[in-house]
């Protein structure tokens, strides 16, 4: 009986041991970054595209199609040079048809005039009069056709777009056959390759911070991972910051991606959390933090975006490690294996 009770007791304990063993989940590999104060060590990063400086945008003044494009992509453009011809394909076809009909009428007129000259020598006065009447009618039709063709050509010439300045075209100029809408479709941009520019959309908060900083240092990493050897200069226009870089020998290629890094910004009262750390649900923002190698959920209140960061209004302290990669299997209390901390 004692042996039976011992066996029964062991069987009853087995599920408890099994459940306890299952609760020991393996750690999840994550990467973290620290919440940063906006001080001398802070670097604001922006992903951007190398573009022309002093750009002018050219919009189509009329709706229709791009019938002609008079320049090569990447070529130098002179002020006043023809760039595009905008019209309606059907109108262009109709114009060609009317010109062909006019040429045929001119040939017929020449033939009738020759026949009249022969009739004046060999035919009756009535036949000569009839031929003159036909010629006068045909001449009236030709005059009307010429006036209509001139009108159509003048209307089509209103769709000739000229360059407002000298420079280089951007990378996304409209191509022949494209459909365009008046005052909406961007046909091309024209600007300078020296210097080149990177245009960044910035928040009001970042605008104030950059404007108030008098010792900004701007560098750029190219898409091959190298750091460009020339520093940039910042100019702010509304909600856009334009970063200008000297571009000798046109090393910077228009349209190529670039990563701009700005240091020298200062505001001790501002804390920054990486954009990649922020999670959202229907009602709030939150992050996962590293709390003694276990995941902890913290609700946060955010301000404006600054570079690749958001201002933290509430919920985090400087130096806290927030998780930026490895969210798939995370929940409150999940064991962590932290790969690296920035």
C-alpha cells in the first residue's frame, strides 16, 4: 500500500514539473539602442536622395500628351531652349490630314489652271466661264484650309515649353507619349549639379533646433558605405532643409541615395527615442525596454520627429535601452538575449 501511494504521489507531481519546465522559454535575440539626450554626442540622421540645387519645377500649362521632347536626359540646357511639345494626339493627326488635303487641292488647282489656259484657246466662252468658276471656288476652299491649318498650328504652339533657366534636367522628366494635366503634371526640373543638394522634410521642432544651432557639422554617407569627403551646409526653407555639398567632377550622381548625419545640435531638455523602437496600438504608443534581460512594456508620449528619432515627452529616461529589432516573439517578461546596444 505504501509503495502504491508513493507511485500515485509521483504521478500527481509530474504535470506540475511539466508545466514548470514549459514556462522556461528560451531568450529572444534583440537589438537595442539607448534613449539619447540632445547633446554634443547626438547625431541626427536622415535618409535622402542627391538632387540638383536651385531647382525650378516645370509644370504642363495645358492638358494633353507629350508629343515631342527636345533634350536628352542629363544634357546641359540653355535658357529659352525648347523642352517639350504638348498637344493632343488626335489633333496632331487631324493637322497632318488637313495638310495632306491642302497639298492635294493645290495640285488640283494647278491642273485646273492649265486646263483653263487650253480651254481659252479651243473651247466656248461658256466652258471657259465654268472652268473659271470652279477655279475660284477651289481657291476659296484653299484659303479657308490655310487659315484653319494656321489656327491649329498656333494652338499647338501654345503647348511648346521652353527652359526658364540654364542648367541640368532632373532624373524624372516626362517622356514622349505621357498624358499630362494642366498645372498638375510635373514635366521636368532644372537645376545645378554644382553644388549638389539633399532635400530633407523636417518638423517644426527640428527646424527650431537646427536654426538655433550655430556649430552644425554635416556629413554624408554614400550608398557604397563611404563617407563623402566634403562637409555640407544647411539652409532652411519652410518645412524643408536643403543640405548643399560641393560636387567637383560630379562625383555625386543625381538620384543616388544618401544618408545625411548632422551633429552639433544642442537642447539639454530634449530626449530622443529611435523611430524603429516605437510600437503602436489603437490608442497609444509604447516601446519594449531591456529590464534586466527581460522585456518590459512602457507607454510613451511623443512629440515631433527629428531625423530618425522622435522627441519623448513622457515615459522614458535618458540612457534607457529600447528594443529596435526582434519584436516577433516579444511580450511582457520575455527573456532577452541582447545582441548589441548603441
